[in-house]
């Protein structure tokens, strides 16, 4: 049987840390906690589970903190945990079975990360397969019968283990600050981080955060080397920022740039929200219907599903109140769209 180190970085997690460690304590063989500056009882709670508690000065870099934390592990494999996750009894049994049957050549195991809608999250999915278990010391392997070379690709096993993500607070503000700091210091983001920055802005960005992001995404929107996908994502962020800031000419500019090419669900929702906010519920319903049934989402999955149907229901509820002669028909449509939204959650 392989041995597993549970490794996590924490800061002010007193409300959820015990829940996490209680659920994993009988699955793992070592617990390593790296604290990045807690001012609550986090370290006191951690001490009930392990004596391997380390301090790391937070430098707005999750990779630096996780690399330090991984360096403190001593077992065969490392399970990378967040304090707001837990594992239930059924998946504990699956995890133990995995430990018993793990082949030594496996270097990474993916598990399902499951979001619960009753908890606060900015995640854009309900169930997502992601790497969670890593071999601590990697074995290099020669491949190919001739002109042989060392394989640099990890051997990955996709398990059916489910990890429950149950956050009490969203961390969008913290993450957006790190994106901003990275742009200010380096000037650019990788393609992966640019996409995630746009996604997080659309999922949870406040007006001020969107305004601070405008220059970065305007540059992406007008860069002749930007792909169509990059421009579309930029239009979404810029349209949202313009709508929230009341810059209507700018709002029209960015939405029309998208609509004139390949409209996406997010832009349709932005236009729908604009008309909803000014009380034109009939026009708003057209755009929310387009978002739900005629276009596809590029950043926020629910823009092309649950959110669009919920807003359609609100449109028909508002219309029912304004037009008594069609009240019953409007309320029936509202019920239907609420049911569709619920199905998609």
C-alpha cells in the first residue's frame, strides 16, 4: 500500500479546517500544514491533527507557497488539499482502495471536484476532474524502441473519487488582486491565466475591479494578433464593465463587436440585463432567450443556461404585473423557465 501526505496551505481557516481534517485523517498517513499568516485559531486547530506546521510569508504567489508545502512532505504521494473541501465515507473507502491497488508507475491521480450550490463559490462547474494526488519522487522512464528518449509526460490515472468543495466564502477578491499585481509587475498573463482572469471577473468581479481590468482587455481586444476567442472574452469583460459604470456608448461598442461576428451567451445576457434594468422586459426576454437557446457561453456556463432561464422567468413575472390581460400566460411561462433553470443547476 502506498503512503500519502496531505499537504495544504492555509490562512484564517478556523471555520472549516477541522471539518476537512476530520474527513481525511483516516485516509492519509501524514498531514502537513503551511500557514501563510493566520490571525485566528487556524494553527491551534491544526496542532490537534499534526505537529508538522510551518510558516510561510505570503508573497501573492500560490505556486511559491505550494512548492514550499510540497517540500515538507515525506510520504510516497502528496494529496493537495484545500481547507474548504472534504471527503465523505463512500469516497474514503474508494481512496483507501486506491492506495491498496496503486501501481508504482502512476505519477498523478485525478479526482472529481464537486461543487455544492448551497455553498459560496465562484467556480464555473458542478463536477470537474482535476489532478489531486501526486507522486512525491518522480521516476524517469526511457521510451521508444529506437532513438529513445526520456518521457516527460506523467502517467495519469483518472479515478472515480469525489472530493466535495464546500467553501463558506468566495475568494474572488483575493484572486483578482493577484491577477492585477501580476499584470502590473510583468505586463502580461499566460493564455491560461488570461482566460481565468476574464472568467473570474465575469463570475464575481465588482465594478471597480472590472474598471481596473479595462486597459488590459482593451489591449487584447485591439491586438491584431489576438485570436477570435481572446477578442470575444475581452468584449464580454468590457461590456460588463461599461454597463455597470453606465458608459452606454462603450457598452454598445463592445456588445456590437461581438454580435456582428459570433454572438455568445454572455453578451446576450449583458444586453438582456441592460433592457431589464431600464424596464423594457419584453426586449430583455428576447436577449435572455437568445442567451439560453441560440448561443453558447465562452466564460460563464450558467450564462447559457440557468442564469438566462432565471432572468427569463423574472421578465415574464414583471410583464405579468404590467399587463393584467396576459398575466396568466406570463406567469405560466415564468413557472416553465424557473423549472428549466432548476434542472440546469
